[in-house]
C-alpha cells in the first residue's frame, strides 16, 4: 500500500508525503501536477516521493482510493 504521511519542519505549514508509489518518474510528475492544480498548492518529487505543501492527507486519501490505490496513513 501507499504510505501517506505528514511532516512538519522547523517553520512553515509542513509537507504531506506520498511514499511507495510504483510508477514511471514522468507519470509521477504528471500525477503531482494534477494534484497541485486541484489543491492549489506547491509540491515536488524528491527521491521518488511526492511532496505537497500543507496538510492534505484527507483529500489525498480519498483521491488515491478513488483511483484504486490502497492507502495507509502513517503518523495520525
């Protein structure tokens, strides 16, 4: 299953991370682009992990489950 977690740094609103996503890197970029447009936030792909600014776990969990992925929330 995909791992959905939230990490807060020293400052800012933190990052929502999607780990263990098995797909081609260009497809990850396309998925990230669609999610950023839907959420109206920034994000990046770092070391194969999708990172989105802010706490977006609820939306992402529903969205990824609708696309057929198994999602496991880590840390809350």
